C-alpha cells in the first residue's frame, strides 16, 4: 500500500488554522473576562467582532480562499493597532502574526 502524503500547502494551512483557532479562543476568553468589562468603551465589542471575523476567515482559509487570507491579514494588523492604542501591545505580540503572514505568503499561489 502506498501512503498519500498531504501537500505542504495543506499542512501549512492546517497549521495556520490550528494557531488561529487557539488565538480566537484566547480572544473569546479575554472578551468574557472581568478585565474586558473594566476597560469599557468599544473594545469588548471590537474584540467580539474580531473573534467572529477571524473564525470566518479561518473557515475560508481551510478551503484555500484568497479573500480569507486578505481579511485575516487585515484583522491581524487591526488587532495590533487596537492593542497599541489600549496600551497592551508588546513586541512579542508580533511573533505569531508574523509567522502566520509568512505562511500565508508562502501559500499565496494555491489560494483561489
């Protein structure tokens, strides 16, 4: 029997989706935390919408949709800007988004 190996692109997209689902879970936990209520303003609403959009993007990425990669990249940049404006940004916050964007760039030819 011959084993069929998944293509490198499928492995990369799967990795992006797994990391993205973990990130969305962490963001959802933050939205539901008491700290979120103390901050007030529109930040909890923004992060709730960001969780929903990121989950939609991850579903799109799973099916190799180009629009999902663009929206996910814009969302990652937007989240960094919001964290910066809130005073919660740290340079470590760029590690995962940089890796995800690098992987998306590597797979750009396979997205439809």
